């Protein structure tokens, strides 16, 4: 039996992961596990666990993700980007392109919303543009990851339904 993981829970997990990735980026030498210990505990263990999966996965593969950004985006090296924008990009690329846990349009939408919430005035547009360029380069036929099933099964046994506009 597949549990349904509500989109609101996934969003909260992504908020946590974004903040944890931001913290890891600024506090060199800290591990994801150490960052999680310092973060206020979440009442819902599913939210905490998915945040851990996103944080650990994106952080462990950050060099690969940053190389992907460098390869497809001219004039913006990851180290020159705002830390919040970098965290949103790493998380979205890990969650959709590298691990294929969710459809790409869902990851882009979430990353843009988080960048708008936590980043600078233009962060949402910037994150959208960077992810759009990467997706167009990786999926030139227009298959942007949205071809995944309507209900996407996730590693923790839950599912997520993409928004209607995806």
C-alpha cells in the first residue's frame, strides 16, 4: 500500500532542506547530520526524514551539481551566486534531475517559490532561468521530466502529485 505524502509536507521538507543547505554552505566543515542536530526538530517525522534525504543527497552531490550549473550557465559560477539561490538550485537539481524523485516541473516550481521566499528580490526569476536553461540542455526534445507518472512514488514509500499546471 502506498502512503500519500501531502504536497504541504513536501513543501515544508524542502523549506527545511533549503535552510540546512544554506547553513552547510556558510559553515564549512559541518556535516549534514550536524546541521540537522542544530535545526529545530519537526513534529512530523516524515517531514524531517525527507528534509534529511534532500539535504544529504544535494550536499553529497554538490560538486556534480555545481559542474552541471557551470556547464550550462554562462557568466554565473555557483560560488558567485547568493547562497540561498545556490541551495535552491542544488536541491531542485538533486531532487528531479539526478535522483528523479519528482517531475522536473514540480522541482522548478518549488525552487522558484522558495527562492522568492528566502532569497533576494530577483531570486525567483534567477533560479527559474538557471533551471530552465539546464532543463532545455538536458532534455532538448522538450521532455522536461514532466512525463513521469501523475502520482510519483518516492523513496520513502510516499507519493506526490504534481500541481495541475505542471
